[in-house]
C-alpha cells in the first residue's frame, strides 16, 4: 500500500513541477522577487536553504513549483532501496521526473533552477546505472551548451 502511495505522490509532484508558470509582464517581477527571496533565505540560514519565504497570492504558481521540487528532492534524498532500484520507480523517474528537469533546468527563476540542479545531482548519485543514457543527454545537451 505504501509503495503505491509513494509512487502516486511522486508522480503528482513531478507533474506539478512541470506546469508552466505562465508568461506575462509580471514574469520579470516574479523572477526578481524569487531571486531576492532565495538570497534572503540563504543569508538567514547561513547558506542552507530553509522554508520558502512567504509571498503574495500572485506567487502561488511559483511557490507550488518550488515546493513540489523540494518534495521531490526530499523523496529522492531519503529514498530506500525499493525506490532507487524498483522498476516501477525507475520508470517514474524516467517518465515524469526527467520531463520536469528538462522543463525547469534552464529556468530564469533562480530558486527553480537551484532545486532542479540539486535533484539532478541526486539522480547522478542514486541512479547512475539505471539512468545512464538520460544523465548523458542532460550533461551533453543542456549543461555543456550553457558552458
């Protein structure tokens, strides 16, 4: 029963983190506010990321995205052997999480890019053999193009 619940929560968080924030004139203001909030949280916590700062209701899509990325990171960071080796979970990571990472890794919003890259590092650590091809595509197609 718990394994099904974990799978469903993981899939829901991946889908939530994949949703676009919406394009509009307030996008630049949202980016700036998110970057300022992350910088303030890092200063307050001494470099460790704490809870997301409270924003106004207009930031709800951004807060949802960042919260879902944080939940995904926590699930992967504390994953046991069933989650890191189970076929069902490896499929979920490949099918849902990789899509989310592609959509979010080059985000102009610092907090989204930050959590996405932290998740990517956990994938490299927890799934090096199962996701060898996907990790290679991320590195060569996305990260090396930026450099």
